[in-house]
């Protein structure tokens, strides 16, 4: 019996080797021709101009697919092969088609501009905004039917807010890429002649311009910092809130008052331009954007505790919610076009730029499919 076991032990290694060789040789050749065809996703639209309240036929030109999912960029979807879609509001909509077949999944995306042919063109304004997810500054003409275009690539310069110097036609751009080494950049409207005008900040989220005094104010961590427009005369702790986190700032040139948002204690403050008179005017508010409406003596701000865009008197009284945010994330950029009395805001997480009348009525989508829109200004 012992002799037999020794024979098996001596034979076993050879058997295992042979088995490994056999297994290893089994898949030496692979028949790629047996694989299913690759799925390709694509669609086209016959019309060259798309109007609201008119059915838009989509021609599905996908290949080797069996099922289809359409996302029309306004919260609606379809699983039809060749659907039709009617938009009721003008705007730019990002349409996505996902095609699935035995060979995998194909995706195709296209931006559609839908216009109101009866709309009166009564503004020549441009809206500038930050597309944080793509690290871009972009702009869109407010003339109906316009599409957004890239102004400048800001890769490596993280930002939440920016401001516009209308006299010198300069953009001021916050950069919190490196905590405790934040910067303010300045550039022309086309993104050229970019220069670093201020460094040594903590985490700058917003900037406001006081042209009369040649100053800028920065929402910077626990501080409101101040400097001259060229970056000189830097005062890092111009106004300090112990344990604070500043997220937005605005300036009223008619009253010479600074407004700023502190989110840890959840207060919206006002102060004089010399840094005195600091006082909360709206308590229990948590947000990342504000706009000082000097003409109508109102302040607009986002409040995630309220889940929407708020309006109040400049004293903080008479607050009212004028628009709701899906998911409570919006208002990180706010601007007003006074030629049409429309307010614009960014819905950060939903990837939309929206507008409405100043009382919040007639809400419509201006842009959809934006990769994390933030701070904005009107030019």
C-alpha cells in the first residue's frame, strides 16, 4: 500500500503540469468575429429652427441597438425609438440618447436651442457665469435663440464667485484652489490679460467691487477681506466673525453698505465700508449667493433652510420666497437684467440657469445641462 502511494505522489506533479498546459492552451485563440456589433448612438432633427409649443420629431440613427432612453433636458424622458417632444419654454436644452444592444451601450448628447418666435428682443445683455465642473467662465447673449460660449478655461483655479468692474471692463475672479493660499485674478471680458492681483487669502468664495473708493471686498473664510482694486493695501481681517465661514458678499453703492453671508451661524450681515456697524439683518439663513438690487432696494439671496430664492428689503425685513430649488441647492449665482426686469440664478446641483420676473413669476429655464453653474454677473 505504501509503495502504491509513493507511485501516486511521484506521478501527481506531472499530471498537474499537464493539466495546467491543457487549460492554458484552451483559450489561445479567441474568435472576435463572434462578438456582437458595437452599439452606436446618434440622432438628428430635420428642423433648423426650433420653436416652443411645436412638436419636434427626433430621428433615431443609432446602430445595433435594441432599447433607447431619451433625456430631453427639462426633466422629461422617453423610451420610444423615434419620439417627438414639445417644449413650452424657450431655452437651451441638452438632449441625451442612450442606446443599448447586445454589443454594449452608446451615448450621444446634443444641445438644442428652442426659441419663442413671438418674443420681443428688448435686451442686448450678456450673462457671464462660472461652469465649475468644467473649470470654465462662460457667457450667453440674452437675445432669444443664443447659445452659450466659453470665455476662458480656468483649470487649476477653483472658483465660486466673480464680479464685474463695468467702468474698466474687468472681471474679478475668486480662486480657492489652495486653502490658505487663495487668490483674486483679474482679466478682460474675453479672458485675455489675466493677472493675479491678490494672494494670501484663506478660501475666497465671493468678491464685490466698490468703484468709488477703488476697493474690493472678499468673502474669505472667517473674514471679510479688503484691498485696493490692484491688490495693494490688503487687509485680510478687515471684518472677522469668530468661527465664521463667509460664502457670498455684495455692495450697495448708493448706501455704501457691505452685505455678506456667514453660513456656520447662518446669518446674513451688513456693515459700513470702514468695517464698523457689523450686524446680522437676517438670521437662520444658509446660502451661497446674493444680489443687491439697488434700483428696487431689495436683496436677493438663496436660503437652503427655506429651499429657495429669497427676496427681502435691504433692512432684512419683508422676506419672501420667490422660487423653490429642487434638492435645496441653487442660487449660487444671481444677477438681474434691468432692461427686462428679469432675475437670473444658477441651480448648482441641477445644472440649470433659470430666470423669472423679479417677483418670481414666469420661471423659465435659460440653460440646462450646465456642469455645476455658479457665480454670475450681467454685462
